[in-house]
């Protein structure tokens, strides 16, 4: 989830509308791990509002736990560091 890029309520509504019928999908929302690029991670509260909007519209959604972010070893960070 990228702050201000794909984490808005309206985007959650649009996504829910695209994923019809809802029983065919389960979304795993992935918080962005900073890599020193131009994007920032969405705030936890923003991700939760996004997830809640999906669930309210019948789309099952979970938020992936982040691990290793504090030591730059989370998904995407190791590759960015090597480049």
C-alpha cells in the first residue's frame, strides 16, 4: 500500500466493485517497505480503513505483517540495497 497512491477509500470502493462476485477473491494487502525511492508506506490506520471498506462491501481482506523493516531486510528492501 503506497501513501496517497493506492490507499484511498474511493479506490477501495472501486476495487470492491471490480472484484465481483466477491466470493471469488481474498485480498492480502501488503504495506510498502521503504526502499529510499519516491514512495512512502501508507499509515497503518489508512490501511485499516481501506481494509474495512473492502470488508464492508463483502470482499475478504487481510493485512500482511511486516518483518525486517527495521533492519532494511523486508520484502523489496534487500533488492534495493543491492542495486
